[in-house]
């Protein structure tokens, strides 16, 4: 038997730790404007752990491990933020996201217009991750850890532990893959390709 070329650096089975539900300082890996099924403008943001000790770069490592076996694999942690509310004004979730980025990055201001997403690249903010049950492709209920909607915050709050982690969300019949936050059926985005390896900023 020949020794595999990456034998010395390859992780052992069971060595990869699941991200605990908690608050983390994260960074924006990529941002993209898209549209929900009902035509609302929506922001799609890929994030990773930026200051989490042993969990730094958690999703990048996860992605790199999967893409070796499946070149079509998508980034493991993507958030969708609807920009407008029912009346056509700014949604509270979008305002909160922008303000959390502003508060977490000294001197940063949103670059309204064509450069909005580019200007988000590498910016940091606080994100609270919570446990959520999902149904896998074998029909088994499993638990994943993902950003909890409404729980973007600023870096200072994360450092000072000024946040709460929601209780585990029980599976209630929705089916999703467990790797990215699942928007409501009304707000599922259409008309764009998932982030792939060529799209990533590294």
C-alpha cells in the first residue's frame, strides 16, 4: 500500500469538532445581492468564524474538506437578509445587519450602489449561533448549529458576553440540508447560482 500524499496532515475520523452554539466574531467572506421569490431585494452573505480560538476559519476548513470529494459543494454558512418590509421600507433585519457591521468596523460606512457588496468584504460583526434540528436525506432528524435569525450583533457585545443563545429549534416538518440558514418558503431566493469554489474570495 502506498502512503497517501496528505497522510501526515489529514485529520482523523471524529477529530473535527462541531461548532458549539454560542456567540462568535465573524467576518464576511462574500456578499451578493439577489431577489426573493416574491420579488423583494435580498442580501446573501457568506460568513466564517474570525476570532473563535480553535474554531477560527471553521467553515473554510469544512468547505475545503468537502470540496475534495464534491467540486459542486457550496459554502457551509450563508445568511439571507431581506432588505425591505411589507410596506416597501427598510426591514428591521437589514437595518440591524448594517448597523452591526458599522459598529464593529471603525470608520466603515455602507457604500450604497453598485459597490455595496464589495465594501462588505472582510468586514467583521458578531453572530449568535443556535442549534436547530433538520431532516437529513436518510429521513433522520439531526442537529446543526447555524446563525440564528435576528441575532446579528456587534463585536463588543460578543466580547462582553452581552447576548443570549436561543433554545434549540425543534424540527417541524421543513426539510433543509442543515449547513446554511433556511429562509422561509416565501423568501427563498431564486435566479442565482449558489456560491462555489470559483466565487470564493481566497
